[in-house]
């Protein structure tokens, strides 16, 4: 059951989203210099994959000996292209079909902070159709996992940070949050200070053009999900003539403010939570409560009780903060709703194992107590990608509005951590305009909790060369949701070059 759950969480947890958080008054990303454009392609030395990880921390059984991993050296600082270099970790699943190969398809599955190396290996079966015509390629972006991954303390220190309560939203909670944020930021500076200024999306987009050249493709064919849509949009802004067939699924709007983003995502998660409760009680056997109102009250009581007395789970504790994380993690996909029902039902009976497992799946904690860089790369990239540093008054005002929308999900977001972040932020990734590129397909879901649908038409308009596909279903991300309609439209474009008609809509799966 846990292996099934880990697979269901694959795209959702990888797609945990964030966006820069200030009206886009900064300049757009600077175009690549003539020297950078003229540079010859570096080579990737491909070999066997030896350190692939699964979401549950277990090593995978290698079933496909053709899968290859490799490294690509890129400048740490693109302002000094001949200076210090870092290595990006890549993975390639060679094309399987006998028909004419179309080149490589590069993936970014979201985050920011998700490992593309691990995720592509796990998602391979869902991408069989694309693999008949493309080599499938992904990578750990700079600052992530194997690519100079940002790490901020030991497993025990990460445990304390991820277990932090967000409720009740009072002065004591806020003081403890600020104390822990400062401690966390200091550990990040101590362990990864050299790379922190350089892990932003603009540099990652330049890295993708190095990857395109290294795999021998004249154009970048690309699928970006969640945060990967912002990375793709910035790439198309920097290198519009190098865009091949590009799909952006579960899109971000890079122009929204910290307050706008927080309120939109709070509404999205609250909507998904209410949809889960309605689905749970439909058959009269919901383990959380007999009706939606009762189930909601039971969850609220559970969270309140956990703030006073966490549940013991072996040598650990299920805190309110971890329980809320576990609930949010399961709301990314309808596939995990049955497990969320079981987890909440168990917790109401005093057993926190399943809810803690959901939280660990989201935070990247393995059973041995080690963490992936998922929770540390996320703020590192987020805070460098925005110059906004919300004041205490702005944080409290936004939180007050959010709590009116959702008592469960309305507590302080990432803005508090960016306030104390040791690296300077930039708004370069805030303006996108792909004028001159090949057609780009944007896919937005009406029931997406993490990247609300309202962002999809906005990004489509900003790109100038994009076409919007609307998915009527629930969940974060549509392409891997099980919708044959969405998959058909996306594959039709990526494989056959058929751009979806304007206003294309797909029903819920």
C-alpha cells in the first residue's frame, strides 16, 4: 500500500509550487551574450544509474538496463562563464520506437526542489507513448539533490523544522516560527552559502540550453509541470528561437504578489479539502465523520489536540504542523484521497503512522531519518527568485485574510523565511514573453489546489505564443492525471505537432 501511495504522490509532491512575490517592476532576464550563444556544446558522459531513489526512500529495482545517468558541467556564475563550474546530474531514457526519432524531450516535474533524475525514473511507465519517439531526459536543477544540492542541517535539525506547529496563529507561534526560520537560514548559509546566490530560475534556464546543446538538439522540446512551467517560460523568454515543442502543465503566474499567491493557494487547498470531504461522506462510511460538517469539525478538533499533545509514533511525534502537511500532501491528487481518509480516521483513534507517512513523503524524509533536498532547495530557489521581503505587518495581514478562507491552510507561508534569507533576491524571472517562439501549450486544471486555474490564462497571455487547454478535473497537474483527453491533446502536439484548438477543454477523468 505504501509503495502505491508513493507512486500516487509522485507528481503532486514533486509539484509543490511557489512563485516570486512582487508586482513585476524589475527588468526581464538579460538575453544571452554572443559569446554564450557561440560556445560549443559540452559533452555528457553517460553511464549506468547507481543512486536512483524512490519517494519512500527505498532503492528501485533496476528493470531497464538502457536507462543512463550522467553529468554536465556548467558555470556557477554565468557572469563568469570561464570561472568556477558545478555539475548537473542528468538521466536519459532512450527512445524505444522504430519510427523516426524526434530528438530528446526534457522534463522538469516541479518544486522548485524536485529531483528530475529520481522522478523521471519513477514516471517512466506513464510516458511510454512519448518514449516511442523521444529520448526522455531530466535533471536535478542547480541547488537540487545531486546538482550541488542545498542542505540546511542534519536530519535531526530538519525534523525540528518540519515539525513546527502553525496553529494557533498567536504571538507565541509567530515568535517560534521566526526563531526557527532564522536558525534554518543560518544553517543553509553555513552548508551551502557558495551556491545560494546562483540557484535561481534564470540560471536554471541557461542550464537547460546547455543541456539542449549537449544532447545534440537544435531546439528544446520540453514538458514543465508546476514550477517547471515558470522555468519553461523563462527559457522561452531567453531563447525563443530555440523553443521546439513545449508544454507547460499546472502553470504559475510569475507576476502575482506574495499576498495574491498566498490567498489563491489557500483558496485552492480549501476547495480541494472540501471536495475531499464531500467525496468521503458520499457512501455514508467515511472514517472521518458521518457528514461533511462533522468530518470537518473532527479534523479541526484533531489539529487543536495535536498542538497540545502530539501523537507518539515510535520514537517520533505527529505534531499539528506535520499533520497539516500530511493533509495538504494528499490533496494534490484524487488518487490519494482514500489513503487520506484512512490516515485521518486512524489519527482520530490515536494512531498517527499514516498521517506522518504522508508528511514524510512530502518533505522528502526517508525512513532512516535523512532528507532529500526537497524542503531546502524549495526556499533557496523561491527566495532568490523574488526581491520581495514581506514585513511583519504584511505577513500578519496576509495571514489574517488567509485564515478567513481556511483555518487549516491559512497560516504563514514562505514569506517569513524569505525575510531572513541570506542571499539577495532578484525579480529577473518575473517578466516572461516568448515572442518569436514556436507554439507553446499551457494546460490548466479547474480543481488544481497548488496552481489555481486563474493563473493559466494569465501565463498564456504573457507568453504571447501560447494556447490554453482547460482540464475540468481535480488535482495538481493534468497530463499525468489519467485524463485520456488531456494526454491525447498533449501527445498529439508533442509527437505529431498538432496544436490544440483555441478554447480546448477536457472533462474530469
